[in-house]
């Protein structure tokens, strides 16, 4: 799980991201972000009940994405608030493919320090 300092907690932060025009899409994910003027980047994963009615499955997907982000936190630029929205197809992906799509989105949005992947 991602440490608390890297998670978005406040409603005003969510509202700022949703007002932002910075949106990026892949086949199985949507990503929105805004600048937060802090020393770290913060993340939130929003898994809708449309993805699965079972909370266990939604939480499993959320934990996998948080783990991918946790392992690569050193490669992500600081000072951004990021929301990731999985789509229905994300449930069918294995860990490797999930990781590739997350990196694709982070690279596309220019949130990675070294955009090599």
C-alpha cells in the first residue's frame, strides 16, 4: 500500500484535479492530474462500482495499482496530484500489463522523470 503522505485525502484536492484540463487516456485507464505545489506527488485510484459490484475485486485492483506506483515513486516527478480511473477491461489484465499501461499513461502525461519506458 502507498504511504499516507502519497495519498490524496482532502475534497478540495479532488475538486482541483477534476477541474483541471489535464486528461490522458489508454485502453483500460483514464488519468487526470493537477499541480499541488508540494514536495511529493499524491495519488488516488477511483474504482467505480460499475467495474465490479464486489468490493473485494475493486480493492484488489486498487491495491495492485498502488503497489505499481509505490515501487516506481522515485521515477515520478514531485508536485502533482494524480487520479487514476480504471475501466472495465482493467480487471482482465495481469500485473505486467497493468504496469505497462500505468507507465504508458504516466509517460504520456509527462509525469515520469526519465521518460524511457
